[in-house]
C-alpha cells in the first residue's frame, strides 16, 4: 500500500493508500463518521462507514480527539461536493498519539489567546492558508529578481551604522564596540549595487518602536533591491512590476488558500493591472484638506490619511516626493526643489497602509557629507558609505518591501501578526 500526501490524492483515485495525518475536526452519527484530516500539505475529509468497517475502527473514528495523530488507510475517491475534490474512504485507523484537551477548540478565541498559542494556532486551516500565501510570495520574490538579473547578497544583522533614525535601533555590545540590530540592509545593498549593478537582500530587520497597531511589528522581514544607473522613475517601474508579479503568482498558485481565506480573486486581479496611479505629497495634502483632514504641509501621514488616499483608487498608489525634513539623510533632493526629496511610498488598497518605501539615493559626495553632519552622525562610522560616492559614483535607487504587511494585504487578513510563523520574542514583548 502506497504512502501519499493529501495534496497528491488526485493521482490515486480508486487506489488504496496510507496517509499520516492529524485530526483537525470531526463529526459523526450512528452510522457514519467524518474526519477532517490534515497532513501539512492540505486538508480533506476521511469517511468511515460503520457497516463497511470493523466495530473497533468505527469506535476509534467516533472517539478520536482533535489534533491526535493517526495513520489512516483506505481508498481515494472523488468528492464533487468539496472544493478540494477528493476524500478518503477509511478502512483502518491507527492512533499514533492521542491529544488530550487541545486548547484551541472550534469555538471563537481572541487574538491575544491565539497569539499566545501561536505554535498551535498554525495548525488551523486559515493559518495554513496564510502560510501558503506567504511561502508563494517568498518563492515568487526569488523568481522575479532572478529573472530580472538581480544578485542576492546578504547584509549583516549586527551593524554599526543606522540607515534610518538611531532612536529606533536595538542596542547591543559587539565586544568592545557599540552595535545595533539592523533596521535595514539598504546601505550595504548600495555597496553591492556598485559592484554587481542590481542586487537584493531578503532578511530580518528590527525597529525599537513600541507599537500596538495592527500594522506594525518589532521584528519583520524586508526585501530590499538596489539598482545602479537607475533613477526614481526607473525604480517605480520595478516596484509596480514586482508587486503585480507577487499578486499574480498568488492567484496562479494559491487558489485553494485564497478560497479558505475568502479572498476576492477578482479584486486581486485588478492589482495586477499596470501602471499604478501616482500622486505627489503636495497633491495628497491638498486632497486630504479638502476632505475634512487638518494636515499641515511637512508632517508625515498616519494610518487614517493613508487609508483615505488609498480609497480614492482601486489599485496600490504611489505617494511621491515627501518633504526633506521628515526623510532620512540618504535621499536625493528634487532637482528643482530643495524642500522635497526623490522618494515614494506605495500604499496598498483596502486600508493596509504602506508596503514599500523607496528613493533615489544621494550620489554626490559633498552633498551626502553635509547631510550626515546635519543629522549629527559620526562621519567615521559612515566613511565606507561615503567611499561609494568617492570611487565611481553613479545615479542609483532602491526600495524596501515589508514581507509581513504584504502577506497581510494579499491574503486579506485582519492582523499583521497572523503573517508571522511564530511569535518572535520581540513581537511578544511589544505586540
């Protein structure tokens, strides 16, 4: 008898097979028992008919507890009533391990309870679906950048330099030196771009900002491409092509997961249509103030403002050229205005907020040195970064996409913490 995974059931219709699985749920009557089985590859139904099996097998099916692990053997049959399309008519059940008092029952549970039991919550059908979407986004990311001629390089996680605001860094001691958990790999990606032309990184980043919103995490994963000989307009084209590619890949390869999540696929298809709309920061301020917001030019936008702007469009939207005063030191000023920089945030539809932040980088040595001094940063720590403008500087641009927020948006889930596989220490301290 062949041992198979549930996802391969369509290849074995009419055959007797053996499957290792967990009991996700069950229901039974006097004559038939239905077991909702999962094996990590998929969920489907196991049917045990009392008149067709030994009494011991039927009683085991009736009494087996949620999340007990089992071996089931039986015949794969088509099941036109289910989206999955197949089921197993069970002839024998062997309990591997009986689970007792599994804490996550079919009743409703609060988010905090579920996050405290994240190691078990991952087993549910919804979380399984989110992780499948997350995995597809990761797979498609590598595929996209490989197709586009990028080289992946890995920046350090412990760093002596800040890419953003030093108040948002986790401090540590690296032997006799001050060091920080990275908040971005961008500065190192710029060095990589000067060597390899087009590069990207994919790794963990950290922000020491105590936030309890549904949009923020303390530890998250970032995809950060950097491109030599590209200006901001070139970068915007790569950004929208990349995001549309991710959405299309999920539509193509996560059909069942999207069904479990109840995601509107027709809505997702709209997000693959390019180009994405663009609005300047100036225009955004004007739009907001015309609609009962009280926004002073020069302040950053919060969640309500981003959500309102996104609602004016049916696709992700770029907000271009923010004030220089609220952006990091490395962004290049606008060629005709010193008060704004060449940057953009991509705002996701449906109230999910910013998923990409990017800019054209300052490529002039003297201008960058002045910026570092204005931000009161130690020039010695950034000497290597200045070297990139000293030896063959070129126009270059890049951006960062937050994985978890993108997963949350594409999968249509409510809380960003559902997009992380495990409740990492930092995200447990500050939810």
